[in-house]
């Protein structure tokens, strides 16, 4: 009996998850797109005799009909809805050169081997033909057409050979070097970093051909490397002179209309709390105690849309960027400095235009009522998080009483949020101490304080109430929501299996029970060696938050309605929300043209910015360790693969790889199911989450890689 058939017939040897079962069923239909099946035939093909699992097959078939994947030919008989066994989706490439295709056309991702990519690259939109080998746990496919390239520009290092050259890409997601003929070199020198555009890729050619469109400079130079990271993710590094000129033309004077039509808060105590080095302040808090013992708490947000008019070059530039980008040594703003740091920044002792939400609250932090309105404010004080925290802890300061009361309300809001099912995943931020030429001289962890939580809770409250104001109405209108889907149950099952090794467990009986048990784990792992590993795996089990017009709530925050309203200086979706909100309040008809497409684009740009930030952190970590080769550090195994295991250093959160080839005391085997590598003879185990001592053996700035070897046991 061949191995494939053996695996297939034993598919019922243990419980099959619903997701896997769905993939197997779809695989059968895609393998035979013209055939009809009922649930009994499918159960037989899958060697499933368990009554409960056979019942699940019937439910899956109904779900696949509702999802549009299958059609019911006659009672209980099903067939693939489309005779064409192909789908359109997006390529998600892994380090091994294989890929999964994510598509709205079917429920599960489709595996595509590197041999079947046919020039498709990471995030390309492709058409793939589908097939599935019976007994397999996944649908497989082959790219038959690249419909749209995600990008045709790549960053890397030039290697010249005679009259031609190759670009060696920085990104591990780009698996091919790019050939550059003599006429495409444009003066680039051997060893320089450059941006190359692909101009041709014949089907039979191993490598694409391209031309140099930008020379960045010499590797290792901080400016070159940071610009290379931005270019790699398609992000700009500066504004054009035309955009700067347009921003500088905007007048700062308010009109009489502004003063007459906006609620005046200039005589109400108002303050900002931001990082010490912040230059743009897009939110402020006001506080007023009423005679009946309740409070007016105002959340005032810079009215960027007052200056950024639709259809202008400035607006188009802001949309194109969609977000500010935060690298280790700089911020690449969404808006020019004239807007972000001056006109729209809520600086102290200056009149500023805002879009505000005013809450009437009692001592239980209950919202009695709220109003959303355009305002004019004048911040009385600019506090750093450190200043605010000191006042909260000591009770001393100009606005100590007001700040302590607001903090008390924020703590109640926070407690209630977790009580109703919100998740508490908060990481200490890794920060670098940068010396000359931005070379890191130290690493530290920035902890979240009560002052941070104070601002967070009132921003969350503002975002939630704005979303409820539109989406909770009897006649909901087109709007931009920030949504977060329920977690993937298969990932949760894997996560549950892993944490059981440390004595932890999760309760998946309902959403509140799940969040409560997750938050309990977060509390219990705090300060323990396995903390970072468990927290990271928990986050990976969660879905990603995105922007959309289709509201399904925010699972992680446990809100039925949620949006982004509070950061229009650095997020374009907030500007979209401000414009829609203004029009609905004024009973005007807003422009909702391509609103969902804009949401999708902003989600994409947000992900690109996040990856650029992580890349800059990784670069600085490697740079920080480059003079520490030979030194030993304590670490925790943070990932296990067939070529070795990753270790995160406790002291500085830098991560590197212990290659399998360096484990020379035995023949080691990779156990994917058990998250470990073990020795065949000595049974030495290197398990995810285990503590180890390692020595730094090599660092590669160009590849952003750190190599470790295990330190010899004493």
C-alpha cells in the first residue's frame, strides 16, 4: 500500500477539525469538478465512519452552498458551482519559496509549490488552477496567470560582472536575483544599494530583467539603509517640493464663521498627554466638574479635514501614504510638517480647531450622554507620559485633582472592558539608545503606565461611541469601521496544545470565557521565560484588524461597533471618518465612492508600514550585536524550523538562529507537531519556549541576520 493511500485511509484515526474537513471536501470537488456527491459518498471517500463527523459533513455542505462554492443539484446531491476549477487570489510567499493563495472565492488558503508559481511573486494577484490529492489536508494549485503585480520595484545590493549586473534583493520574499543589462545600469557601482524595476520576465527565464531607477548609496550607512527599508515596502522617504509648497500656502487664520459655528472650549481646562519627544499632538482631553457631581470629559481631535480638502494634491498625497511610518530613528509623516506639527497640532496656548466628542459621565464611569461637534479649543498644558504618571503617583502638580479623577474613570473603563471580553495583549516596546550616526549603543524596554492607559481608554471610548453613533442607528449609513474577526479555531487549538506543556489552558466555550482565560495566561506568564513566546503565539492565533465598510465588530476589544476617529494626523482612515461624520451630522450627502476599496488600500498600507518598522528594528538589533561576536547571552527558543531554531535574547530581545548544522553531537530531527528538535540517540530536546545559553557567531547587516551557537554546558 502506498504512503498516500495509507494516510488517506487513516484520516479518521483521530478527530478532524472542521476547517481541515472543509478543505478535504473542497479538494474532492475540485479534483472532480463534474461529479456529484452526497454526504455519505464523501464520508466513504474520506474513510469517516464516526456519526458526529458525518453530521458535520452535512453541515459543511450546506455552508459551502451558502458561500457559493457548491450548488445542490438535487436533494442531498452537490456539485462544484463553477465548472472552471480556478480561483483568483493573492500570493503569500514563505521563506522556503512556496506559497499560499488567499482568495475570497473559497474558504481556505490554497498551497502552491515553488515549481508551480510561474513567475508569481509575493502579494501578486494571480489566477490559479486547482487540484487536490485525496488524503491531503490542503487544496493545491498552480499559477496560470499573473493578473497584477504587487510591485515591480525591488531593493537590494548590486553585484557587477563585466558589463552587466544582478540585484541581490534584500527581501527574503523575493526569491530571484534580477538581471540588469549594461543599458539598465544607469551609473550604479558594484556593491551599492539600489532600487531596480523589473521590465521583462520571459516564462522560460530563470531570472527577471530590470533596470536601475534609483541609486541609494553604500550599504551600512544609516540613511541608505533606512531609505532602503522604506523603498522595499513601497513607502516614501520625503515630500516633493510641490507638496511642501502647497502645504505652506495654507493660511493659519481662522474665519469668523469658525468662531460662530463651533462650540467654544477655550475656557475649559484642556491638556495633552504625549511621548516626551512628540511633535504632533492630535488629541487633547478637557475636564469640567458639574454642580450635580457628574463630569464633562471632552476628547478633542485635531480637525485635519478642515485643512485637507478632497481632490487636492495634498489630499491625494495623504491618501497615497495612508499612514505615518515609524522607524527606529525617524517618523515619516503622512502629512507635511506645516500641517502635522503646526496647523493641526494641539500645541499649548494656541487656538485650535477640533472635532470633539463630549461625554457626560458619573463616578462609575458610565456615559450618561454625549455630543459630537466641531469645536475650538486652547490647550492649557502639554504633559509627557512621564509628567502625567508622576502626578498620578504623587498627587502633586497643577492639575493633580483633575488628572487623578480622569485616571480613576479610565481604570473603571479598562476594568469593564476586560470584564466584557476584551483581550489584554500589551507588549513592552523595544527601544534603542542611538549614538553617533544613529548607531545603537543600548536597548531597553518601555513599559506602559497608568498615564498611557488613561489616554488609551478615552480614545477607545471616543472611537466606539462615534462608530455606535452611525452604525448603531436604526438606519445605518455607509461608514469606515475598524473590525477584528473572531480567532481561527484551528490556530487556537494549536496554541492550546502548546501552552499545555507549561501547565496553562484556555477555555473556548464562549467568547468571554476565552478572553478571560487568555488574559489570565497573560498575567501568569508575566516575567517568566516563556512570556514572549506565549504572548506572540497568542497574537498569531488572532485575526488581523482591518478597515472596512462591513461592520462585524471588534473581537479583541469586545466592541460591537468600532472605528478610528482619534488620529487624523497620522491615519488617513480617521480623515475619512471625520468627513463622513461631518456630512451625516449636517444632513449632507457624503461622497462614498469606492469607500470599501479605499478601506482595503489603507489596511494594506498599514501592514506595509508595520513591516517596515519591524525591519528597521531588526536592522538595529543586528547593528547593536555586530561588535559582540563571541559573547554569550541567555535566551529563550522563540521558533523551531527544519533548519534550526530561533532564540530571542532576554537582555535585549534580539533574535537569531541556531543552525541545525551546528548541533554536531547527534543527528537531530525536526518535530513540527511538538514544536521541537530532538536528538535521535541522546534524545536531547530543544523545545519552543525553553531557556538556552548561546554565543553570537556571526551577524549580517545586509541580510539582517544573527547566527548563534549553543554555549557549551559547564
